[in-house]
C-alpha cells in the first residue's frame, strides 16, 4: 500500500478504535527539538566532552561512585534544555479526551507528555520531574535540580537527591511493566510513534499482542519495519495531524 493509502487506512482504524494503546518513542523528543543521546552523532559528541559514553554515565554504578560527574552530565545533557512538546503530543491528547485511549506508554524521561497534559502515562523509565531525597523522602521538582550548584542536595537533610529516572543496571518497575503488557495485549489498535520494532520497549510491550493493527509511524526506516502491520515513514506530527483531525 502506498503511503497515502496507508495513512487513510490508519485514519479509519483510529476512528473505529476504542482501546488504543500509544507507545511514544524517542522520535517524539526529536520532533520537540531534543536530541537522541544514543544516536551515534550524540554519543560521539558526549564522549569527546565527558570521555565516557552516555550508557556509562547513566549507569547506577557511575551514579554511586562519581556523583559529581554524573550530575555534571545529567544537568547539562539530560535536563539542560527546556523543550516544548511537539504537536504530536496534542493530537494524542485529543484522542485521550475523546476517550479512545486505553494506555500511553513511554520510556522517555523528559516529561514532555506531562507538559502537554497527557494523563496516566506509564513511564517505564521514570520522569525527570519526580526527584526524591532517599533519606527523608522529600520531593523536588525539575527546577530545583536545574538550579543546584553542583550535586543537588535535600534542603532539609543535605542528602543528595535521587533523580526520578531509571539508571542502567536498575530493573524496571514490575507493576508498570505488567500494566504496559496487559494494555497492549487487550488493545484494538497500537500506535508506535517515533520508534521502531527493534526498540526494547516496543518488542517487550507488543510481544503478546495478537491483533493485526500494529501501526508504526516514524520518519526513519528500519529493517525491522516489516514486523508492524502498517508502516508510515513520515514525521509523527504530520501523520497524526491527518489521522486525528
Ligand atoms: Zn532529605
């Protein structure tokens, strides 16, 4: 099916669907003006500044051992930019307001989905807005973390604040994982946005989906695309504008 026909078919399916699950990938961050830190270009740039890969710096062992270096990286590269959600988020919100969405799942940690007003998002890797003192449990917002001079410290007990994101080497929240898989299993339509079928989240969440309406929308082609039932290669924002209007 050519792309236009494919988009029209997806628009029809979306109009009919009542239990849509949306998976939001890193492409949504890029359409909002952010970077994929794990792209080879970014990895190269980060290695040249920090002499470590983003994987190494986001690792729990590095966080424990070199907290100063961790936060130097985290504050600049992870929470340094104040992005605004791309239009795609507001189109998802429209679907949510129409009561068509069963679940929204992401491993993006930037909180763009919150900023756009999406509700009940299953955040498999946490969120940069949810920071907590591990000692007294006091919570801190993103601005507090950004404003900290060096390592962000709890203003009550001076313990270093733990960012609310999953670090490499830590396991995902079991309850969230189950919720995500169950939602996908019972979906009548799955929209995978700004990602690909090779992505860990997509593989994991859609592994038990038995339906035939797995839609992938991404500007980038990938050799695993054939595992989606419908594929459109375009900016997610452009596709959703057409699908949701
Ligand atoms: Zn504290």
